[in-house]
């Protein structure tokens, strides 16, 4: 397997400093994109080739391109942070590269070597480093690597050609309210993923499958939908695009990976960050009835959502068809905020990176 070295073809017309600065004020999530992108092709018999960093712009695809019909697509999300000395570092990109390989295996796609994934992210961040938000705030540069099947034809089979890309977007809070607690609608009939399916792969289909229930959540006045397992409709799995944590005093609990839950990098990091803070952190099955009971008797002190985009977002209200309750009185909980601060301090380089998570450029 060849490992392409990325050829740089920088844009001759990048945005002016003023135009870029305007897009970086309250950037929101995924609304503006930097000046460049990385593209690498894979062809059967040849492997990975033609790595390029090129001006950001539209793709031209034949209408019969495989991905448009059968959704052979995978993606990742990771963030680069400006450090106190003005250098830039990416949070745990090796973990995203490994998950990208696992997703590729599940979708019958070629695996991109970890070093090529890192090289692609580094090349884009280096080139567009002016787009990395200033140190000090909560903003970062969100990187979106993804891969699509580009073979032209309507046969249902693993494609013989693929395109890997990385694009980047300055990112603020995923939820418009920032750290304000979100409300959750419990979907008791629709499921996100099934055992033996692809719920643990990061593929667009899982997000498409979540949209109807997400719209139902919005119709109930909630910010996010929460899914239960597909077999017993009993065990809490995850939200539409993020994992969940339950706080019991000084113990935090996240649902055990079931095969239909996405293995979040933030989820994994928090198991360790919690221990650093002297908290107990465990993976365990949590049923929806236990959630309601423990919230009502007060033993469940806080609940929060976590993900690369969402960072750590407190859950304030939970609604299901038969009940509604508040978590931590609808306010951000103390443990949630401590974990959030500890994780962000590592990412922003203001505390010791004792796990060696930051990948400096
Ligand atoms: C992320 O947190 O990076 C995600 O992929 C969630 C979502 C925005 C799709």
C-alpha cells in the first residue's frame, strides 16, 4: 500500500484577512469553510494515490456515482486548538484515524493508513492555520475527514474507486445555547441502529436514520433525541450525534459499547479525565426506567452529552411519552462543568497533557 505525500497546490485567491475574520466571529458549527481541502484517491490495483491539497471547492460527480445511490460513505470529526504559545495542536487524531479504519472495514471500503490520515489533517491545518481561532476562548478548527465511493454505476457492490477528503471549519458551540442545558426527547419506538448493523461505524446513513426522530424531538420542543436499544427498547444507547454520561455523585457512568453505539473519542477521553479528577468512571448498561427512577429519587445527580462537536453539554430536561423530569434542577451540574473544564484545559494546552493526547504541528 502506498502512502501518498500530499502535493500542495495552494489557492491563488484565498479569502482576505477581513473576510476570514468576519466568518470567524461567532462561527457556530459547520457554516464556514477554510480556503483549502485535501483530496486523495484510491483505485483498485493501485491503492492510495494523488494526494493533493487544493483550493476548497465543489466536487464534480457523475449522477451515477455509487455513493449517491448506496451511501458507501464514512466520516470523522476532530478539532485543532490554538495553544498558549500560538502553535496549533490536534486532539487525539490517531484515535479518529483508527476509528476511520474500523468504519471503512464495516462499509467494505479501503483502509487509509493512520500516517496518511495524520498527514492529510496536518497539511490542511498548516496551510489554513490562520483559520484556527485565537487561544483563550472555546472555539477551535473542526476537521471533517470523509471518504466516498466514486465508482460510476448502479451495481450494488463495494466500489473499485474512492475519494478521501479533509475539509475544515472554524467552530464555536454546537448548540446555540453553548453550555446551557439541552432538553432530550426519548424515542421509544424508533431506533438508531440494530445489533449486527453499522451503529458503531461513523457513516452518514446512521445520521440520516436519526433525522426523523430528531424532527419528532424538535416537535416536542426538545433539542436532541435519545435512542434505546433495538431489541428490548430498554437500554439507553446514545443521542442522535453524541454519547451520554450519567453522574451519580462522584461516579460517572456511560452506556457500555453494545455494537450499536458509536465509540466516541470524547466518551473515551472522559473515562480517563474523570479518574484524573478523583472520580470513579465506569461503563455499564443503564435502562430508561432506572434513569427515570434515579433522577426522581435524586441519586442520579447530573446527565450530560459528549462528542467532538458538542464537547460536554449538560442535559437539563428529559421527556418521554409517559413522563417528564429535570436533571440538576435544569442547571449545568458541578461535575459536568468540572469535567468540561478539565478536558478543554488539556485541549487548549493550559494544563499538563499527561495522557499524550495533543498532536502538535
Ligand atoms: C462530532 O461530534 O464530530 C460528530 O460527528 C457529531 C455530529 C456533528 C455529526
